[in-house]
């Protein structure tokens, strides 16, 4: 059964690193880059599936209730994911008073590869959460990486973005401000 889950995750996430003909091939994301915004899951509660926190302590999305939460599913092998990580770090630093940002790696190699990536990138705010079993994307119905989901303080989904986004752009700011009622 576990093998089927892992194979399903691999097949569903296989398109991550593919670039569209118009997409930049390397470097920073295009300032107008925006993934697909989806509100069809709005109102759904965050799933109670476990993943690992930065110190390998068990965590769930319910751990973060009480404050709005931005959850990014990513992997070190996903080029669009890697390109948006510095922007997510900046967003997390800038918006820490309004909402919490977590990034949950889907790397099956686990802590060694993710810790090495974090050490190389020297993020200021992000911490390395892990889901090497791939249970979170399955529970969320996330079929591609990166996928970013915004929850309200009660743990209800407001929207999700499938694909990379420039999290420093005006488009991202409007999306977030709309979710926070700002």
C-alpha cells in the first residue's frame, strides 16, 4: 500500500520541473509569474495528517491554528519551487505579524537533502518542515509542485496557488491582502 502511495505521488508530481515554452529557464521568476489561483477548496478544513517539524517533532496543520497560515509544498528537485523559496523567505519575514508561513518539503530523501539546501540558501525566516512520505499532498489533493495554500486562523482554506508565483509581486500582495481583509 505504501508503495502505491509513493508511486502515485511521484506520478502526480512528475510535471513539476517542466517549463512552459514562455517560462524562464533559469534564474529568478518573471515578475509577472503567477500560478493558477484556485478557490474550489475554500472552506475546507486543513487535514490532520502528520508531518515533521524542523526538529523532527510531529506536526499537523492544526498546530498552527489561531493565526492565518500560508503552506507551501515544495521539493529540492523542483526548479520552480527552488526559485520561489527566497521570495517565500522574504514574504515570511515581512508578514510574520499578519500570518505564519511554512514550507513543507516533499523530498523522499528527507532531512539530509533539505538541511543541505537550507544551509546553502541561508534563509532568514523559513524553517525546514518535512513530509517525505508524501501524505500531505494526497490529503490536500495537490497534484503539482509547488502548491501554496492559504488558511484562515480557524484552519479553513481560503485559496491555493498551483505553480510558481513571485511572492514579492503586486499580484501576490493583492491576493494575500484580500484573504486577510486588508
